[in-house]
């Protein structure tokens, strides 16, 4: 009987320690942000587009001969 109480006590302590110091599953991001939703990416693309249009430099999808 004493061994049974010791096992239950040890399991209780193990569960409490796991809850206190184990991995936090709630802190993981639940949604992956693609580049078309990322504000920093869109800002960099817009900045590059405006710089190229001001310089007259062709973009990667434009023919340099045009």
C-alpha cells in the first residue's frame, strides 16, 4: 500500500513539473503567413518597384530592349 501511494505521489509530482516546465504548445503560431500577406515583404516589393520605375531600370519580368 505504501508503494502505491509513493507511485501516485511521484506521478503527481511528475505531471505538475511537466505542466510547469514542459513545452508550451499554445505559443506556436497557428497560421503560416505567406509572402503575399507579409507587410514587410509587400513594403520591400513596393519600394523596389518605385525605385525601378523612377530610375527607368527594367524589372526582372521586362525585356531590357523595350
